[in-house]
C-alpha cells in the first residue's frame, strides 16, 4: 500500500426527515488517506462536524465488508460509486484524485422513502420476498441433504443469483426505478433448484405482482442495474423471471 | 452452585431422553403464547421462523433495516456437520471430541454432544430451504477442511456461507411474516429487559427512526443478539454489533459467563491507520491452501518474492507437523504474535505475517484457486490494492468472536426464568476457543432444533400470569431508559463517542487481548474506570432523541462497553490459568502453550451483577468430564 493524502470537496444531500425537503450542503474533507474506505472518509467528516457541535451526516452501514447490503449512496450519479462490483463500504479513496468534487445523495426511487440524509427505507424489497421468495418447508423432516443430486453447474447458477445482497442499487440505477433485477435474482435462485420447483409458478406470479403493486417501475432493457450491481447479478435472471412468469400465467393452473 | 439441568443417562441418549421428558404445549394452545425474539442472525432468525411455524405468536426485533442483514451474514468459510460424506473417518463423536478439545476442555460435554448430533439435521434443513451449497460434479455436496480438524466436514457456499444460511432463515421468516405469525420490528434497539414476578416478560425498545420508546410484553424472551467483540473497537464485527442487550439483561439478574474468553482470529487484514473503522477477516479456509511464513532474519524488508525458500520460516508447519497451517485459531494467532514480537513481522508496521498461495497455484493452477477463493482474493485486493495471486497476502490476528456470553442451562435458559439466550450471545458450546465453521452450526442448532423444544417445556410447566405492556414494571423500565437517554444528551462535552470507544479499544487490545498478565489487567481496570467517569462528563452527542440519531445510538452502546469491559478484566484476573483464547503469561508450558489448571479451574465462571461500582459476585459451574479424557492440547 502506498499511502498518500488527498483533499476533496463533498456536496452531500441533507434532509432532516421524510417530511422535510432536502438540499445539498458543501463540506471540505482534507488530508484524507487514500487507504481509507469511502465510509471511513465520511466518519472523519462526521467526527469534525460533531466536534463543531453540528449534526453529523446520517448514513447506513453495518458489516463494512460488502456483504450485508445495508450501505449505499449515489456518488456523482453512480450507485455505490465509480468502481465496478464494489459496495460503497468497499470503495477506497485511492480511486479519487486530489481536488475532486463529489456529489453524494441517497438511492432515489418512488418506492424508497428518504428517512434522513442518506438513509432510506428499503422495506418494499422485504415485502417482495414476503410475497413468495421462499420454499415452503417447515423446520424438521427434511430428507438427507444428498438425497437429491444437483448438477454442479446448476448449483453454481443458483449461487450466482443468490449472491444478491438486497442493497437496492439496481433500483437506484434504473431510470424506471424497477426492482426487476432484485426480484428476478430470488425467483431464479429458487427456480433453478429442484427444491424450488414445486412453487415456482406461484412464486413468480406473486412476487411480480407484489413488485408492481409497490410502485416499482418496469424493465426497458437499459441494463443500468447490471452495470451497477455490486455483486454483478446478471440480467439473464430477468429473462428467466419473465419466462417463469409467462409460463405460470399461460400454462399453469396457478393464478 | 449453578444447576445446568443436564439430563441423566449416557451422553448419546441425553437429548432424546430430554425431549421426551420436556412437557409439550398442545398445538391449539401454542397460539395463546407470545414470544419475543431479539436479533435476526442465524440463532434469532431460525428461532423466530421455527417458533412461528409451530404456532407461537412471535415478535421479532432487529437493529438493521431488514432481518436479512444481521452479522451472521459476514461468515465466509463454512458450516461443520458430522455427515461423513467424505468417508474420511468423521462421526458425531469425532465432531464432539474436536469441539471439546478445540475449546480447551472448558465447555459442557452434554451441550457439545447435542450440537454434534444436530449438525447433520442442519445441512438437510438448509438444502431443503434452497441454500446453494457447493457441489461436486456428481451433484453431491462438496466439503473442505477447517482448523482444528483432520477430516473434511465443512459445507460451504463459495466464500459466502453465512450469507446463504442467513438468507435461508430470512426466507423462512419472510414466509411467517406474510402469514402474520411473526410481527417484524426492524430498526429497533433493545434498551431493557422487563421482569415481572422474577420472570422475563418483555422488553423496552427504541425506534431508531423516530426515537420513540416502545414496550412489548410476552410470555418469554429470546435474546440472540450476538457477541461483544466491538468492546475492542476494532474487530471483524459489524458496526452495530454490541453488548447492550445481553449486558442490560445481566444488570437485571442474568449471570454472565466467561466474559474473558474472546477469540482473536489469525487471518485478518492488518491494521493500517487510526481512522480505521473495522477489520476484515480473510476466511480460515484460506489456510487449506495458503502457507503461513515470515522471513527467518528479523527485520528482513525484501520483497517477499525475492526471499528464497531457505530464508523463509514456515513456523506453523515446522512447529506443528501434524496440523500444520490448520492449527486452531488461538494457537495460530499466538504464534503470529510471537513471530512479530521477535521482530520477524512484515509490512510497514511489522505487525503482519505472510499467507502465501504460490505453491498452491503452482500445484493446482490459478483457476482452481480462483474458484475456491476468488471472492476473498478480490476483497483483499480491494482493501489493500495488492494482488494475492502474485504477492503473498499479509495477515494479522484480530478480534473476531466471543465465546463468553450469558450463562444458560441445557435448555438455553439464563438464570432469569423465561429468558433464553441463543448463538454467540450465550456462552455455551465453544469453551475457551471456538473452532472454525462452528459458529454457524451453533446458531442454527440453537434456533432451529433446540429452542423449539425447550421453550415449549418452559411454557407448558410454568405458571404465567397475564401481563400487559401497561404493567408498572414496563412503565418503570421505560422511564429508566428515558432518563438514561436524557442524561447522555445533557452532557454536551468535548469528545466524540468514537473517540472514547477507540481509547477503550486500545486499552482492551493492549491489556486484555492475545496475551494478558496480572499487572496489565489491574492497570487496565483503573484506566477503564477513569475513562468511564470522563465519558459521563465529557461526551458530545449532537441532536435530539426524537429523531434518527446515530451518535446517540452509539453512545448508549459505548456506555455499556465501558462497564462491561471491566467485567472482562475481573474474569480474566480471576482465572488463574491459561486456556484457549485466555492466555495469562504467568501460566504457560515450556513451549509457550496455554497451561490449564484442571484441578482448580475446570469450571464456568458466571458473574452476577452487584452495582456498577461493586465487585460482581462469582458463581461456579463445575465442568464434569465423564466421556473424554482431559489432555494437554497437542497439535504437533
């Protein structure tokens, strides 16, 4: 690691609550080590604001290792910032230059309410899962784990889809604020596995309907979601979801 | 003397027998009971889903914005189970024995045996839920090896095993949320436990968005709130991981067991600056193929690739030929520290050792290594800007897991009737050191397969009066919580919460970390008392209560750490031996290994709260070993 420091200008979205209007405020972050993560840089800014008796910037984060999905903000128009396949907490300051100006704002979508500053309400994503993103199996009584062989490539594909961290960057990236990448990742993960097949039709219909009902937009093949997804979830999953949905709508007894 | 309520009979039959002896709640009556579950990690998530499936009304609480994010999600490497799919000599007995030995003979035989028995059901359950474990070409489940074991019994989903298992729990919970059997309360922090007639009957929570203090009543309370590693400030824990829920239960009368048993994980990315907010683990599974070494010559600053084979010290392989790089975590960590103390550490700070994949890449090819560890290598490169395929990784030990926790009996019930504690939050199964891939196993065992039985036994056999959230005990607990918040907000001092937290962390790391001694511990205790006093006079918390206020959230947690840390010191001073993660320099073998004192310290130390400035009261649960022979752990 070659450590150096940079100074940058931050234009950060401040909004006291979901009921109030927000605005950008300018901050100067000086002597920022390039080994810092982006959120550590915000920590440093917040420490100074606190010492100055001002309210620090509210932002969500938890694991800070790119897996929990709790962090996220839009940096200069890009959810989770400029690095490919990287959550905001794993973005490091070495990717920015001395003198850069960064606009930092929350993930925006009709279905996501801003709670404060960069903190948003992503619970609509939970509601989509509640509509059918599961296999209806109670605890106990499962057959031996090796009873049903699953081809390696099928398990790998299911895992590719299951890697979604539910951060909502796909929604924020989409001009239609669509949650199709998120929804299709769960539908694909379960539809690919033999254990998920019995409910595949019912699941596809219920989850897609819930997604629409919550105010998420439609897919118009912009592919912004795939480009910004920190886990590189592929839009092939959207195609698979559509196939499952149409098959269920036209050819299955489930309505 | 504490009664762990271990059932009689032969070890292998205890759990069966106990399940038969436990009273059952009639299916039609289950819907009359309300259960609170705090935390939605593997323990809490599995418990909430399983209890709701049985028909109980569950209220589930989590600190994050969704029950899909608890810190179990960050577990990378895998989950153990005694399936013996590899035909390599594994068995329930061997998993039991490895876990007891790995824990340096400071865990309860009956609990650990039950854990090993249940391990096989967990894998079945998870596969049925759709957890995409790694597979072989024939479609069968794949396994890998982990530290402290000579068999391959670890199931995994790339480097994201915790995530996939947690999403399994989350999906099971989501199904129950949809049916209304689970009421979900996200962005809530538990501020207090409420007792009525000596029984746990509810909690006080703070709504983290509105600041509202809420009270919730129930027939039983389950805490699955994780460990306390963040007492060290820097750890591999998530930002919101804290001791507050369990510590406040301790202040209400639940005993805290073995708080000094903390696990320092050997393979983490080294510390690089004082602005750092957390440490990142590199999965132990890397030690399957990576070789740990330092230069033989102290102070050798050459590029690692320029250091010839003959000038490298593969100290784990040399010292422990039979386990090599796969010695348990406590042993690997202490050896890394020892090498660095001798001046052989590498990197800018000298506080790192190499974990080298050169030979594995030469043997298996880059593709095979990338398939096994690709995401970990990528994470390493993101953080350090170094490519581990070309340059050896640099690693150093970091706080990772806490074996100590609230004391529970065989039913996972604390000393407060009706308060159950699961997963890392309890002390039960890992003794003085946890083996890799065993935390996921324990969380899910507790949540899916133990609590559904034992909570039924409690509810069926305990007279429970009707209690509502308007009971005076709830009003009182809410008023106490409010007063504490007001006091915190009224200080308006000159130091930030994080500033105090960092200072506490440094004290704990220096004096109550990988190696401890009486003098240092005594000194640390005074430093903590002074720091705590200063905190209550000089902390600066901007903003108000009736708002989303992250400084206030953190302040409440740090205030608890400032008390709890002292309990860790008291426990460390009282244990006049070294074992597992607790290494007191005064008690070591000639080869610098931990030296136990089985005659005097083969017990669980459980502490009872007696007021902030008073000595906690010591209670002992003797550990009786009827089935394994206590030996000096040897991994040579």
